[in-house]
C-alpha cells in the first residue's frame, strides 16, 4: 500500500480563517494522537490556533503548506505543554507519589475498536505522532521528516516500528 | 515488512490503516466554535509576502561571473601590448628616430648628465656620426661608445691599428685593446683622447667602417671640482691657522702636541683632496671612447613595448586589487575556519540535542 499525500487546501492567498477551518480536523487529530487525551488535545488545538494567528504574518506558503505549518505549531505547543507538565510533576513529585494520579481514559476515535483504542493508548506519543502524521493526515514522508527534523528514511522506519508495535499490542490484548 | 522512503507499507497493515482512518477523531462543536471565534473575532492580518532573495542562485551566478571576469581580465592583461600593433616587417621601414636626450641628474647638485644614444634599428642600416660637442668652459666626463662594422674579418685588425694611430695622433692613449682573431672576430678598443678633440676622434673612428651605433654620455664634473676647491681652501686656511698657533713661543709641550697632531691630520686631508681634484680634472680633460669593431651586422633593435593604455592600466590595477582582496579573504577564511567549524559543530550539536530531547520527552510523556 502506498501512503500518498492527501490533496489539501494549499494557501496561496487564503485567509487565516479559511486555513483554520480547512485544517482544524487535521490539527485536532494530530494532537489527540500526540497527547492521548481528547480534552487536552482540544485545549492545545485552541492554543495552537491562537499562536498560529499571532504568527500568521510570518507564514510563507512557498516554504510549507498551511497544514504542515499548523501541525508544526501544534507540535511546538504540545512539546511546551509536555515540558511544563514534566516540570510540574517533578515539583509535586512527593505529593504525586502519595496521591495516585488520575489518568484519563485514552480515546482516539469514535469508530475504533476497544482493542485498537487500547493499543494506541499503550503506544508512546512519539509512535502515535508518526502514525497520526503519516496515516491520519496522510502527509508524505519528506514533509513529515522536515516537520520532525529527521531524515525520510528514519521517518519511514519509525512508522514501520510504530505499526509493528501497534499490531503486537492488538494481538496481545486479543490473546489476553 | 518492507518500507522505504516512498512510504510503502506492507499490505497486511492495510486493514489496520483503514481502521485508523475510519476512527479518525473529530473535533467537538465547542472546539470548532472556539477556533472559529479565534479566527474571526481577532483581526488576522494577511501573511506578508516577503520577497525572498534567491541566495543560492545569486551566489552561483556571482561565482561564475567573477570567475569569467577574472579569466577575461587575465587574458587581456597577459596579451603583449605591443604585439599586433605593427607587423615585424613594417618595423624595419621606420625612419631612424631622432637622438634621445636623457637629462637625469639634478641641476641643483651641480652635476649634469646627458646621454645621447643612436642605434641602427635594423641590420645593415648605418648611423650618421654626430657627437655632442663638449663644453669648453666646464669640466665634463665625456664618454662615447661606438660600434663600427667592417666588411671582412681581415679588416678588423687593420681598422684597429688605424684607430690606435688616430688616438695617438690626437694626443690620446690606449687604455685597453682586445682583439680576437677568429672568423668573425671583434675588436674592442678603449682609448682616452683630449676632450677638445673627441669630436674629431668620433668622426674618424666612424669612418673606419659603417657606424652601427653610438652612445655618448656627458656628466658635468665642474660642480664637484668647485666643491673640492672650496674644501681645499678651507683646509689651507685651517693649516695656516694651526701653523700660526704653533709659532707661538710660549706654547708648552702639552699644548703643542695636539696642535701638531691636528696639523698633520689637516695636511693629510689636504693631500687627499688635492689628489682627488687632480684626478677629477684629468678625467675632465680626457674623454673616454670605447670603440668596437665588428664584422657582424647589428642586431635588430628591440622595439620598446607600447605604453599601456588607460583602460589596460585600470584593468591591471583592478586585477591587482582583486588579487589582494582575494588574498585577504583567503587569509581571513583560514584564520576564522577553526572558529567557524567550532560554531557550526556547536550549532549542530545543539540541534541534535534538542531533537533528542523532544523525542525523549515524547517517550516519557506516555
């Protein structure tokens, strides 16, 4: 099977509102997979679009499509969130060790089977990120490689490993 | 599973990928409203279409242009400026130029040097004998170099003998004579003749055969002689003064000794000066003539290269400046390259560290 890039609204003269409307689902899906938390993903999506609005003046369609640019911003927002969350957890480590943290139930999509949903939740955000970008958003390997700052080969290898792990998780859950 | 950069995924994942796509999460209506509100309520300025400068293309084009300009400049500069202006065959038809007068010595020094050179521009063309007359009122160092061609090798010896006789008849003498008896032997004669008869000597020497070239140098000696005379007069005055002091009967032995030492020094200096002045005067009274008798024809006189034009001169200056600039740039690059490599390495290391950090953060964030 070939993962060919999906035709998208490539902004040559589009406004930010049109770009936001066209790529909201993509950015949201990407962040859901990256965070594994739908509520958090919604907050981060809104934050990403706020940041994108402030940076819209610097957007250059010749360098990247609006979708890639928005995903790049969403990734930066998510990484910033993870960092601040990590700092917060470290700061509150003692308390967090006594009080069990309530982890939200990961739900990645309405139509996913429970086994697949659970298997996705067991994957690392890095694995889910590559699946989201390459499978859900159907970005080509070179675009994803540029977005993640890795080579195209590394991108494909990472996707392959992520799918393998996902498959293993599903079969493990089914056997269990 | 085979996967490559093109994104080929094994077919057994088709069903899984289809499930993932089918279960793609959709944003809630609340999020849609939120984002719509962000996009519409706030004024979203149009992206500034910055005119990006095509650095790579410009750099490549500039490099090629610079190399081409350098090659053209070098080609233009390396072309002999004299070539092509006049064919060699036409040069022989040039009429003999007037004698050059080169006044190089400064007049303020009291020494004047005049050089007059006259050469045959091509083989077999004779030079009309014409000697600068020496000045009778001032002492001059008069030197003449003559090159005379005789027809046959056997005539060299007889012409040399006649030149010697001419020298003696004019009251001069032979300084040196060199004669090589060979098939094409040359004879070189250096003679001294009184200055007032040097014109006659040059005329008669040139009649020994065909005059091929003559070079006359005149250097004024009067200024030097005058200075020597002034110094001699001053020394004589000093000597007279010291002698007068020594005639004082009241002088003690201690006082007399330094005066006598000074007197002897002054007398030695006077003798040296007198001798030098006499030599200068002798040099001024006798001219020096170098006569070369040969059977060979004169070699074609080299045509001096044409002076460079303004454009060519500007081009040469530009190439020179360009060379210096390139040299300095190379120097700067060589000096700065270790630091640039360090900075580049640090930047790459920081980039690699940041990406590793991001990946590790995503791995931990599960």
